[in-house]
C-alpha cells in the first residue's frame, strides 16, 4: 500500500503536507523538518497495523 502526500510550499515559508490516501496532515519549517514530521505522523497512523515502506511514500510538490 502506498501513501501519496501533496506538499505545498507556503508563500510565508515552510511546507504543509496532506496525505491523499490516509487521514494524515503535518507541516515543517523546512524540508528536513517536514520529512521528520511525515515519518512521525505515519508511525502514529499505523501504530496498530503494518506501516508502509519508505519506498511507498510519495511526495507531490506544489506552490501556494
């Protein structure tokens, strides 16, 4: 099972990520923080079932 996140680069700075296939939303001030926060949010969402592999998590970038 794969996860697809729409990542929006905010005009004021930072990034917001919304998963299109699961109820997951998170944000980060930069790409490193966003990456960390996506992994934490995915871990929480899948704590009682099998977590998708990292290769199955896809990001689509857009600008606000």
